[in-house]
C-alpha cells in the first residue's frame, strides 16, 4: 500500500468524520444553550411550576428568546424560584409578566413572557413581579366539579 | 584486554516452575567460531538462545556476552547489547506487512539516522551477500521457505553484529537450500568476523561447517568437541545422534506398562 | 442409593472447583490486562512522534470500516423512520419523527451500534493480526532487534482505534438521520420543515451530541484495548488465535453495552 494513497484515504476519512460531526451539530441539533456572554438573567417566582424543566424554552409572542437556566426551591417562602437567561438582543420592561404555558394540549411546558408598559427595562438579576402558575389539571377538574356542585345545590 | 570468548555460559540452570529444563550448562564460544548446539527436541537448546538474548533470566549461573552479564543489564543496556546481536528465527519471522527491502532496512531505520540513500546501499549490499538482491521488492508471502530464511539472515546482519544466533536454520529445507544455507553461515562468519551460534539437530549439514559442537541432553552438556572428534566419538548418546539410530540412550518406546498387560492377555475375564 | 449421592457430590465439587479456578484465573488475567494497558499508555510516545505509524493503522481500522458503518447507519435510520412513524401516528405526532430519529441515533444508537460493528470488524482484525504476529515470532524478532513491540506495534493501533471510533459514530448518526429523512419525508410524506425544525429544537449540542461523542471515545478505548490485549495474550497456535478473536468480539461487545448503561445513567440523569 503506497504511503501517499494511504494518507489520502485517512485524510478523507477524518474530513468526512468531522463533516458528519458538524452536520450533527448544526443541522440536527443547535447550539441551544444561550451562553452567559450574550444573555441576561431574570428571576421569576411561582407557587407551582407544574412540569417545567431546566432548559425549557422562554418564549414571547411564540418566539424562543431564551432558556430556563435553573429551578430552585425557596424554603423561606416555600415557592419555586426559576432563573432564566434571555438573549441580550431582546430587552423587556420592568413590569413584564411570566406565565407557565403548555405547547399544544399535552406537550412540554415553557415560560411565556408578556411585555408590560414600563419605560424602564429589566436588568441582569432582576425579579419579575407578576407571575402566573402552571395550570394543574387536578385543580382545574376540582374547580369545575366544585362549580357544578355549587350550581346544582339548592339555596 | 578483550577476552577471546564472546559468549560464556557457566553453571546455568533454568526451569519453568517445578520443571527444570537446564540443570547446569557450561559453554563457551570464541570470536570468529561457528559453534553448534545439538540435542533432541525439547532439550532446552532454544532456551539457551533466549538466555543469551536476555529474553529470560537464568535461575542459577551466569551468561556473559562480551564480558557483560546479560541478566544484570537494565532495559537500556539490554537494548544496546541486542543491537550487536542478530537472531535468525526458525521460520524467518519476517514482518509480513513489509517488503523484503523494508524488512532488512528495519533496524537501520529504527536505530540509525542514516539517509535513505545510505540505507538503500546497505540493504542491497546485505541482500547481495545472501544472493537475494533481485528479490528486494517482493513481499514475504511470495518467498519460499529457504528464501525467507535467507532474507531473515540478511536482516539479522543489517547492523553488522558481533554475534549471530540461528534457531534451527536447516529445518525443513530441500537439499539445495541446505547446502546454500550452510555455505552462507560459514562464509558470513569468516568474512564479517562474526561469531555464529547454531542450534540445530541437522547433524550432517552442521558437521560440515562448524568449528565446535556441544551436545545437550537432560539439561546438561553430555559431550563436546570439534567436528571430527564428534564424528569419531563412541559415547552412546552421541553415536545414536550422529548415526541416526532408532534405539539407544533415547529409547524408541514411550514409557508404557507391559505389552501383555495392555492387551489383557493372561488376565482372568470376569 | 448411596452411589447417586456420591456421584452428585462429585459433580458439584468439580463444578465449584472449576468455578473457583476460572474466577482466580479471570482476576489474574484482569491484573495482567491492566498492566498491559498501562504499558501501552506509557509507551505511546512513539505513536505520536512518528504519527505516520498511527495514520497507517487508522487506515486499517477506520477507513476499512467505513462501508459497513455507512450502510448500517443508513439502514438503521430508515428503519427508525418507518417504525417511528407507525407509532407516532397513533398519537397524531408524526411531525416529531425527526426528533425521534435524531435523538435515538445521537444519544444511543450511533455510539453503541457503531461500536458493536467496530468491535466485530476492526477489533477482531486487530486481535488476529497481533495474535498471528506473536505466533510467527515477529514480536519476538522485534524484541531481539532492540525495538519495543508495544511502542512500535501495539500503541499506534490503540490510538488509531481511539481516534477512529468517534468519527465512525458521527458518520453512523449522520447517515441515520439521512436515512430517517429519506423514509420519513421523501417516502412517507412527513412535512419536511417540521421534521428539521422540531429536530433542531429538541437536540442539544452539549447534552446530546457531545455526550454521544464522549460515549464513542470511551467505547473506542475499551474495544481497542480489549482487542490488543487478547491478541497479545493469545496462545501462539491456530486455535489460540481464533479463540482470542472470538473472545475479543464477545468481551468488547459486552463491555460496550455495560459502559453504555453506566454512561447513560451518569449523563442523562439530570434531565429529570
């Protein structure tokens, strides 16, 4: 086996392998993790986060603008503390509200941000004042049944 | 003062676990000599070569090459010594993934910084010495047994060693190749001033070319002498070996119970 | 019936003796294998200083495995596309086909199946080659020529295997995704846009792809080390080498599957 032919084949092999890796990295996956340099952190507190997980998307008007970074439990007030990273290109007003929504009917849960009207913008590390918890199916059913019971009972 | 003895083996004993192979060997080989070590299969001849090459260490006794005790050398010293020794394995042990040329050039490329031109000249010179310069581009798989062994010989002398060891160089060769090989061993030893150590049980070919013979049996040297002395010897073991007698000190029958008992004759059948 | 008890006791006694013997042998062999592995690592200097040796071995382990890896990857991807569609369709989630195919391949099937194929093709070839070199005294000859066979023969093959394995796994996954695309989008008619877009949002570079690469590197180390050891330790006979080759394929396949479990538990645990 001629040495130069051998080197050629090995070179092709390595190039093909790296190309496959790049294909996987760029076309199949995406560099979804928003890195620290071009994002800012905001915190939101919820009484019930439902099925929200770390790395869940943060969307506004349906467009993905960030990722949930970490979810912690605050023992002081017995609430969930969600820290998320939002792309620096999209500043939000201080009175923005966060809600935990479900994509589709039974899909994965994400945080939806609805912008407020304040002229001052959120800074790195700020906490959102208005939050809406996840819809828990059992509570919904309980509410519905209670409502029905209320309607039906004689006054 | 350089001793005339290149290889000195004194009182060497070696065994695998409880099984002793060598029980006390004394052997010397002088510079420029062709020395043969003969004996029946399994008597420890190849073990001796491996002791000299430092692949194994003796349980007792000393093995000295050019005055240095082989067993006491460290890794670097051992490798240094091995560069001055050549070994010819029984079936050549050529590197099957390289051509004949690359096989002979192997040691030159690994141990020297010579440019490719110099290496080419040296390789062709060695191949010419064994008569295979024309086969330089062939692969080992394309060689006959005799040719493969000659290439292995060229490879063994690539760095102009002072000692060459041959493990059964005559085994399995046709009469012409036998003559060629024997001739080569003698000629190379004389022209290059080497010392050659042959381990063999081909009596006729070896007696034609050797200066001295050692007979090994049961782990000790039972006889030694020049070729003529051996031919004339009347020691039973030597005599049986040299004349190829079927029965003698080395028995024909493998140890077994009495023949009649084995066949069940004279036994009461229940 | 005293004789039956005696016979039964004998059988049990012999079975236990054999078991004890094999265990002791196995442990002893593991120790020897570990020392061998450390020796290979320590003598790897030559493999890098004379990188040509390693490149040569990469041809024999990597390039010659390309055909089986690419074809298998394509077929596995196509089957994933078919089977995945069948199942997802019952939940009305056909558009998640891209996600299914990509995640299955990148996280598990790519590294593991490519490793198993590598073990049977390249691993057995390495074992046979080294075993044969040992049987024909080539390694001994090299030692006698003051060239360390571990540095010159074994280490380059080790690094060639370690470098080739992740490349082959990536190629397998890429071909698989292509196969899934061909079957799902072109053949069955899943929407092309959602195929790729859902895939892209579900597959994360760090979590999935990088972990897959790490897995394949670990598999490469395991398979090549086992293949080299079995070849180096093989008895120098025809049956010895063939037994060693079989052992390589079996042992490295089991090792890959066991390591896969350990690595997966470790890596994907935090995804709750």
